[in-house]
C-alpha cells in the first residue's frame, strides 16, 4: 500500500523537483552582451552539440543595438554615416549620440571562429549554417583528430602559421562510452581523446594565448567526473575496462587538468574559476558574464 502511494505521488514530486534540479545543473543564466569583434577562437568538436552552439554564439557576438554602444564607439560610426549621407542633411540632424535609438541595429563582425573537427565535410556544412545564421563569414573549418597526436601537432602548426592571435580556446570535443579501443598512439580512447588530446593541444597553443592576453581556456567536463577515479595502474584499461567508468575517469582528468593549469597560470591571470555548461538548446549559460576577466584564465565547464 505504501509503495502504491509513493508511485502515485512520484510524478508530483518530480514536477516540484524539476526546477531545482535544472537550476543546479545549469548554474545560472548568462546576461552578458559582450561583443567579440577582432577576437580569434578555436572550438574543438564544433560540428555538433555543445561545440556547435558555442561556435554559433561566438560568431554572432558582433550584433548590437546602437544604444549599447559607448560614445567612443559611436564617433567612428558617425564619421562613416556622414560619408554616406549628404553633409547638408546630416548637419541638420542632432549629434548621432543623441539619436542612437533611431537606428535599431549595427552589424559588426563577431569573433573569427575555427571549427576544429575530425569530420571536415560535416564541419563545412555546420560552418555554412553558422555563416548564414549570423552573417559572419569568418567561420573556418580545420582538420583535428584528437585521437592522433600527429593530427594535433599539424593543426597547431597550421594555426600558428595562419594566425597572429588566439583569444579563446574551448576544449569541447570528446567521445563517450565507446567500446574498448585505442588512439593512434596507443592510449585508451576516452583518456586519449577527452584528456590527453586536449592537454597536448593546449600546451602547443599556450604561448600564443599568453601573447594574445587577455585570453581564456575553457575545458568542458561533465558531472560524471564525480564517479571518476584515476587508476594509475590501469590508465589504458588493459586490466579491466568499463565504457561508462572510462568516460567518468576522463572527465575527472579534465577537472584536475583545469585546476592545475589555473594554479600554474595564477601569476598571469586576474581570476581562475570553474562553472557548468547548460544543456544544449536552453537559454541558460555559465553565470559569469565577463568574457576576459584577467590576463589568461582557465575555466572548467561541466555538461
């Protein structure tokens, strides 16, 4: 009888608990309207899921209302408009600063975003979609296979030759609960792709990030890291293997890497932090609204 009553009450309990659970997982709503013109970003695994949505958000951060512009930003736009509108008509108007709301939108170029993907063909389709959606043509695709250190080194070498700056590195790509397999270099697939691949990529790009400060590194982990353990005697899963636990272990490695990197960069940054990534498709994002709080910041995000 008691069990029957509990089953009847379960939907109501879930209904009441859902908002609190969602808030716990999302950890706040981002209210930032920070624009990223001139910034350069890399998002790994950007052809789907969280990576795709992140790349789109970075690419579209060039759209702002005139009322959001500071006076220093309005003056160059005034000069540009004067060249288009006849001086006689323009001079009869009040200063542009007082008429900002008469112009609904100004389109600026958002960040130049590199989609670092293993599947270049799929990445190109996503890049075209983001370009069409945001109006930002600076969405580029580059080959990156995190299961192969040669591919990682080739990507970093090509990027460093192509770009003078790097302001945002988002280590998002990963594999989850795949059958036992190894990377091209002999590492268990979860630890190799989710952790070691991003570890090497960050190392290769770290000096460029420092030179481009203020800059940010974001490592995407998971709440599954709570179930993870680092078994040094079985890092490659050769003694025993569980796909689910292997994923958890790799996500714990992401967290430990983020914390240690933040410590090492502490003398060069204004703030180190960790946060959570909201579910894809929701309007909720990390609560911190500032894009570049210090010189170089290492941030953890959990999905």
